[in-house]
C-alpha cells in the first residue's frame, strides 16, 4: 500500500477493555492517517458504547466478522493476551496488516506458533511495546547509538504498579504471572538497549497480597541478568508501589548515565508550612499516553508507506523467552540459561 498526502488507513479494532477504549479514541480522534471503521468485542455493551461515541459504522461481537469485512484495511488487536494467537491467525488468513498488543501470548509455545503464522502468511505484523515510542526512551536509544555516552555496561529497570490487579486477572492462567505480565516490557527494553540476555536469576514472593499467592502468583520480584556480551542488568517489579505508577530505567555507560522516567505528573509544587508536596503518575495510560499514540501512528504510516515493522513477532517471542526463563529461575531458585528455554517453554536437559 503506497501512501499519498491524503491517504488514510481504514482500521478495525478488536478488544474494548480499558486499553482498547483508549485505542479507539486515539484511532478515531488523534491520527490524521487513520480512520476507525470497525470495532469488535465479546461485550455487546462495550461495542455499542464505543461505536456511538466515535461514530464507528461497523460494530460486531465476532472478531472474524470485523476482520473479514471489506471495509477494514488493517487490524489492531487489544483483546486479552490469551486471544492474540487466534485473532492473529484470522487476520493472517484474511491477509490484513496487523498490530498486536504485547505480549504475543502467555506461554512460549503459543507465541512461537503465532510467529510462524505471521511468517507463513507474509502479512505485515507489528507488536506493541509502547515504551520504545516514549520520548524519553526514544531519546535514550538515540543518545546511546550516537556513541557519545560510550558503552552501556549496566541496565537497571523498575516497574511499580500502585496496587494489584484483580485476583482473576493475576492468575497465571490468565496473565502468565507477574514476571511475564509486568516484566515483559522491561525484558524487551533490556534486549533493545543491551542485546540478548544469556542468563537470569530471580528472587520473588508474596510479600503484600496473600490472595495472589492463592492463585499461584507473586507481588514482588527482583531479576538479575547477564547479557551475552558479559554486561549486567537488574529489574525490580512490584504490585505495591502505593504512591503511584512508577517506571524508571537507567543505563550506566562508560561515559555517563542515562535515566528515563519521572514520578511527578503535574509540574506543580504545593508548598505549605513544613511540607512540600507533588502529585504522582496515576497509571499507565497517563504515563504512556503519547507513546501509545506514537506507536499506532507508526503502525499506520508503516503500512501506508510499505515500511518494515520496527518491532516484530520475533521480538515478542524472545522477550517472552527471557520472561519465562526468569519465571523458571524463581521457581527453581537457581540461575537459568535463556538459550536452554525450548520453544515449548521447558528447560532443555
């Protein structure tokens, strides 16, 4: 598909949860090169509400009906992770360019199968690791690639949710578990900035929310990594940040340090007797609002301009492989070689 100055891509959106509704708004109102022509979700009420809010002509509860409709040029998948593979398969069969939210799947075998479907079909496929499109992360990547910071030798990343998700969502059968669900972004950034991960060690536990332990999940973890080039990394994850949503990444380089992230949402200090206070970042949609819009714009322009996707199905599979290795490392209480994680998610003997 070749882009002209007036070209617009007709997009169908699958999944209308919290993120999906935000994507509907972005596609309908923030992207000049996109037109939201269809939405699908198993929740008929959500479909009706979003269709009315954004004047979307095609509103269905069956993703296949949306994808197969001739008015839909491309597909954006924001449905639950467990559905990504099946919906991608339908889009691949229809030959529709596809954007899919991370992670590709909750288990490695499904991610590998999904990657194969994409490869066999030859469709354009872009995976949604939105942090790469955040202005701070993009600037850090550009600065690192310029060479003026020297070599990055230590990677440190923190992901802190203000509170836990629902117990139903946290169940590893639904989310893959905290290390996969939360850590997948950090593992992708680790690979993006530092290269492939060789080994991981993990300590984690149920330290705050016993109800998460009852469904087999944890609420805190620390993962240490050694990269194939011998450099080091550490990631800390928590479901109990309390004060706000806090995402920070630091790259210790031979000529300085790059730090991405902020804790203060509004540039306002409230100064009273004996105290100076600020607000905090309330959640992921507020923190990465611009990144979400930028990655959707990038997807649309890539399709219109026949450009290669910057984030592929393989990127999702390999970030998930590191996350699976980190999960196994916690379960076993020992270091795990990432290369030993087979495509079915087990450790090669």
